[in-house]
């Protein structure tokens, strides 16, 4: 009896194997696990965490206030300018003045009537008014009635109704945080913001967009020094592909706590392991962001003191050379060996081993049968 080999079966096995190889090759092109790739996935989040975003000097806002107030004295019927002057006061930490000026806008809009106003006029009023009120309430905790916080929640809800997608949905996360804050004050929850039902619901609605929405509160909502917000940001970065960004958010949260900044609620149980390898990188990025901010501020102050302002001087930024962003290193090879990118290859190796074993087993069996037949 002549030994035979099932070449048809072998061809089928090889065909399946080639498909597996093609699939794995395609998957690996999109399965990269490095900080640089995390940043490509969430391009702004790393810079919000480490502080590389624009924060203008105090004089910038003081000059804007003087100019805008002079313009409004000549012609009060300019709704957008009330936003400019009120936000400038808010950036200076003068929440009461900010509220006074945004309420002047409300009275102007009511006087102008619906035929002369648009939804975006009212959207900006409610978005700013709600933000100013909650900042004033937090800055004066215990001195402001709870009704002011409730009104802030109502204002932000109305802003969302008028413009649901403004700032990429940032107000949705702001509203979630305000509802949580209100619940904390009324004693109806002791849950950290990171695990609150309101934020969890917002994240579940669009998990991919959640980190950007929460990071927007840092850049646009003044949450740069809020441990609660960074704790919540870390919770939204739960994907294995954003592990380092999550660690960075927790490191920023811990940095604020170490400075003595008291959170509004409890912190989540999540933390950074002592001696985490990402901490030196975080420190380097923070130092780079501080150097960038100082260079930018020094450039601005020289021109602001000379009476120049970017609102009115088109050449204000002429000659400015921005410090480059630091290079972001790839993870070491062994840190990239997660099941996500090694699992398919383990499966491939085991499959090849099984095929080789089966071929050798069949060949050996056929030899024995041939020998018996003789």
C-alpha cells in the first residue's frame, strides 16, 4: 500500500491560513499602542492634561474690558460685545461683574424682541450665564443660596436646547457635572463625579467623544484646577488604547490634590501605581507646557504694555515663534505586547503547530499502515 497525502485537504488548510494571515496583517496596521498614537486618536486631550493650551495674561482681559465698555457706551445695541466683556471679567475671576454684564445682555435681547434677535444670541447668553453662576457659587461655597446653583443648571440646559452641538457637545458634560454637584449639595449622592449616573450616561451615549467633551471643560470651562474633572476625565479614558492618557489625567489630579486644592466630591478609587513609568514623561510634558506658556505670555506682555492688543492690531503676533511641541516616544516593545496585538499571532502560531502536528501524525500513521500491509 503506497502512502498517500490529502493534498486537497492541505490546500484547504493553506487557504484558511492565508486568509488568517491577511486578516492579522490588516489588523496590525490599525493596532498600535504608543503615546504618539494615543495622541493621534485624541489629539487635544494630552495637551489639555499637561497644560499646553492658551491662557491669556490678566492685562489682555483688562484692556479688552476697557475697549469694549467704551464701544458699548457709544452703541449699546451690540449683543456680542456683552459676551466679550462678561467673559473677560470671568477670566479675571470677577464672577459678580461677569454676571452683571451678561444680565445686561439679557435685558438688551428682551428689549430688542424676537424679530431682532437670533437663537445664537440667546444660546450664548444662557451658556455664559450658567457658567458664571456656577463658578461664582463654587468660589463662594456656603455664601450663595442653592437657588443660584439650580439656576445655573437651568441655564445650561436651555443653552443645550438652543444649540445641542456647540463646542462639540461640551455643555452636555458640563450639565452632567452640574447635576452631580447639585446632588452632592443636597446630600442625595456621595458618588464621585467619575462614577456619577449623569456623567456615566453622557459617556455611554458616545464613549469615543467623551474625553474630548470633558477636556473641553478644562480649556473652555475653567476646570484646569479641578481635581474632580481630571478624575472624571481619567474615567472616560478606559480603553486599552488610551491607557497612558488615563494615567496622565490621574497624575494631574494628584498634582492638584498635592497642592492642597480640595475636590468638591470624593475621588474615584482609580490611582497611579507608585513609581509608574509614565510619571517622568508626565513631568517632562508639564515642564514643556509651562515653558511654552511663559514664552507666549512674555511675548504678549511686551506688546500689551506698549498698548497693542490682538483684538485691534492685526500685526500683534508678527515675529512670534512658538516653542515646538515635545516629541512623544513610542512605548517599549514589551509594553506593546498586549493580547489586543499579540493574541492573533499566538492563535496563528498555535494553528500552524496544530497543522504541522496533524501532517506528521497522518504521515506516520500511513507509514505504519503500509508496513502492516506488507
